[in-house]
C-alpha cells in the first residue's frame, strides 16, 4: 500500500477496510523528517512527484482513531513504512471483578504518572493549587497512593511528612498497598466515600479526586457540594480530574465513553465539569480547566472572598 496524495477520507476508508480482516496494516508514505515546519495537507515535491505531507502526529492520531497502535516506522530512502496494529481488547473497564481496582487487577497495570498528558497536567494542577502551602490534603479514590507519591516527589519527603495527607478508597488491597508504601507519612482508610462522615476526618486545605467522583457508586453533584461545604477550610484548593479516555490494550485512548454509545461521547463529561466550575465560582473560587485525556479542574479561593 502506498499513499501519495490521497485525501484523509480515502486513507481512512482503505485502512479501516483492511483492518476488518487483518490484525495489522502496513503502508508507505513520504518520510516527514525530510521537511521542516510543514502542516498536514501541504503539497510537497520529491523527485518531481507530488505528495501530501503528513507528520507522525497525524499518523499516531489516525492509529488511535482506528483502534490501533503504531509500530516503529521503517525508513526506506525518502519514504517510511508505517504499520498499524490493532489494540488487544484487554481493558479494566469491562471487568466485573469485585476488586476491579485492586492490586491484582488489570487497572493496577496502569501507571498514569508515566503518561505525559496525564502527569504534566496533574503536576501543573498541583502547582496552581499551591500544594506546597496546603497543610492538609484529602484524596478520595486514592487507590494505591500514586497521586500522593507525586506530591511527595514534588515538595520533598520531609515536607510531605509534615502535612496531614489522608487517602480514602474502598479497595482493600489497594489501601493495604498504599499503607505499606507510605508507612506513617500518610493516613489511609479503606472505606466507602458514601460513608465518609463516619470517619470524622475534619476539614482540609486541599481536596484531590482523580477519576472517582463520577463513579456509578457515587452521586456526583450532591457529593461535590457536600465536600465543598463540610470538608474544606475557608482558604482551600480543589483538584479534580475527569477521564476523557479509555485504557485499552496498553494504551490510553482519547475520548470518554458512556453507556449506550459505541463511540466516544463527551456530553456527560462536559456537563459534569461545567457543573463543578459554576458551583465553585458561586462559592468564590477561581476555577481553571485544563488537560486532554483527563480534564483537570483546579480551584483556589479568591483572596477577596477570604476577608
Ligand atoms: C478509576 S479509579 C481512580 C484511582 C486513582 N485516583 C487513579 O486515578 O489512578 C477509581 C477509584 O475510586 C475508588 N472508588 C470508587 N467508588 C468508590 C466509593 N464509593 N468509595 C470508595 N472508593 C471508591 C475505586 O476503588 C478506585 O480506586
């Protein structure tokens, strides 16, 4: 297969058709490295032949749309051979296991902190939430503690130890692992977030919850309002992350999924993010929304509201 000046739709249809009967597909295109600063779609001429330029970002994006990963391209003179391989269908999303998020689950294989478009925006959100100056931090859905590990690294272990960091999750195996990792430098509770009041945790300077508040076991809107009203000090910060992706066959695949649709649909995601943004603005927080495969909402109390 050789693509020269075909449109996106022609290329998409050809590859999509081939992948219906094959686990992978290979094709030759112009080597993008021989040009600098071209946009996808620009016409380039090589050996008197016209080609439509596309960079690797375009091919990676097409691989994702086609449910594939991209293998290392092979360089052949002015061309490259690209192979797209279908993602295997293993995913924690479809697990009906009781301990779906436990240490032996498919979910436990994921380390989000190694995915730049998660880690970068999470660290950025922590910095904007001024995590250095927050004396007490509550994390709901902490799992095995990865999100505290990043804070520990960011501010330094002795500073981390001096803060009150509390993590809650109902996966016992994940909480056991978190306790083991952090020893006495953080508190962990194996508990249902619906029963949070029974833990008598008091109030915090910062609330973090990543990929948890929209869980089917929780009532997102009323929980968020309750947390803001009863679990936060006056000068507090909030970092929430809403998944806009699925984890499939080793890859973080862009686009939220909702029941009843077999394609990515982001209506609920946008509506939940905007609900939090508007509610927090009413409560005199300054709110920013960032991210990509995870949408990060960061809120800090407006100074004048504290007087
Ligand atoms: C999608 S995982 C996110 C975990 C972690 N924050 C991360 O991003 O890797 C959701 C976590 O919330 C926990 N969880 C979901 N509903 C919960 C509830 N009602 N009470 C306590 N934990 C809950 C799950 O056990 C799981 O660890």
